[in-house]
């Protein structure tokens, strides 16, 4: 009868909040007492309500009893399934009274409302940073605590956020739920689809205020801005060399570790960079799809063709800030700069000797490996460098002998 009459006879002595049932009051009181009587037997985490513990246990058991009838996706909670169904129905029942924007979830509307109010009531006790959501603060705190409560049942990898675990699980399942309506390409995460859609739309929302260049992605924009600011936030712990882009640092570190993770399946040759492997693979296929319009010479990559074209045009885009000398490629400029700095970034993992260029390191490594990749087609003799093979070939062609005879006649 209490349900019909609206009577709430059970009142909290701390805050005055009232409830219809005594059990509800007991649950509520645990907010004030901090009591969490329901503990997980696997990880020891505690909860104030048994239902919350039941939901938590599904993280460990990977149980997902609620399935979508449209796409077959399974969820661990009924509420999560209800939210998921709105992807298919397009339903957005929660609307902002200020700007009219609609949302499929109430918590998303609550977060959005704080955009208008500017409210950030949840503060970090460690660094003082404030957030509009308690959940965002909880995630932030894990930066300080190092806690990673969400573990993959397949490979054991742990994450600080549930959504990151969900995205990771798709690596194992192969699931790509976000599809492009234009070309049908699918992605594991929504952000990748959003980025991809800009290719079709020609949209480049991130513009440089200095030079006006526009970019599809924010990360590309940030990397570009460092060209103007000169900022190099990614530093090598071994030689202190700094880079504008993190991937450039990762590639550079392989010089010190000697790691060559990219292998040719045909001949077994290994490379530090994937781009080098891709170029090498074309030596087996013989494919050279990029041709010079001036001399008709063909190349395996467009980048090499562009370098070649500069031979015809005489264009030298890259200049040395120390002496002003100009070069046709950035790689040659970098090698030249080392003549001023004395830098030798390429080190031999066997004897520790250092070199200013990668080519010199590669030639040096052949001393240790005994490799002699340049072979004479006439007698089979092999050499470490192409120059020595060319010198040797003169024995067979008679070029060296003719030279000696002409010297004798002059005498």
C-alpha cells in the first residue's frame, strides 16, 4: 500500500532522505558509513550493494547474458543492452533544455549540461585538477595510483578504463562495429571511423594559424605545429637526441638496440623500418610503377621518383643552417649536418664503433657477418662493396690490362 500512497516512513538520520522500504534505507546508510560488505573473491574489491558485486564479477567471468537481437552483440548488464539498442533505433530520448541537443544516454546529457554551467565539482586531491564527472575523476586518479582494474581474459593485458579494454578485445574477436556508409570500410573504434569520414567529405577541421595548412586529424596538426615552434618533446634516453614525433623516436631507439623487426619472407633480410622492407620487397617483384616523364626511368616508390626528378630540375629544397649549402634530399642534408656536429648516431651492436651514416654502419657490419653481397657473374668472386666489384670486373673486360699497356707505350 505504501507504493500507492507515496508514504516514505524510513528516514535517514544524517541527511533526512526518506525511503519506502527499510532495505533501501540500509543501502543508503552505507554512503554515510562507508560500509562495503560485499567483496569480490577474485580481486578483493568491495561494494555496498550485492547487485553491484554481481555486475563486477562478470568482468572476471566474461559473462554477457544480455544479447542484441539485431546484431548479436552481448552485454554484461541489461542497462548496457538498452543503451546499445539505441544505436540501431537512433533513439535519443534525453534533450538539453538550453540548446536542444539530444542524447541516447542520460549521463551524456548530464555531462553536456555542465558545458553550459561550466561546473566541475569533482577535484583530484593529488594534483587539484577538476572534472565535470565523477567517473572522469575516477579514471584520472588511476594515473596517480597506477591501478588497471580491467583485464583481458584472453591475453591478460590490463587497462585503466573499461572502454579501452572493450576496444582491445576487438583485436581478439576481429569485431569492427563502426562501418563507413560510403565505402563500407569498418573500424574497431568510433574515432577511427570519424577520422576516415573526413577523407570522403574533404573535411580538414584543424588549421595552422601560422601558415594556413589544414589537417584531418588533431595529432597531425600538433605534429605540424612543432615545425613552427621547434618543439621536440620526445627524447632518446641513450643519446639525448630529440624528435618532434614519437614514432621517429621509436624508430631511432632501434639504432641503439639493434632491433630489426621487419623481415623479408623471400630472402630473410631484416630492416629497422617497415618502409625499407617495402622498398626491398620490390626488388623481388621487379615492380617499378613510377616513371620519370623526362628520361622514362622507372622507380619502385613515388618518393624515389620525386628525388630523381630533382636531378633534372636541379632543385635543392634543403639548406644547411650552418654553411648555407643546399641539397636535393633531406637525408643528404642530415648526413651533411653531421660533418658540422660530429654526431655519429649509428652504432655497431657487436663492437660499439659509431658511424655518421647508416650506409657506413651497414658496410662495417659485413666485417662481423662476413657477408659479401656483390658477386662477379664471370668467376663468382664476392665483395663487400659494389665499388670493389666494379674494380674487379675490369680484369675480365680487359679495361685494366689496356690501361697498363698504354702506360708502357708512353714510357
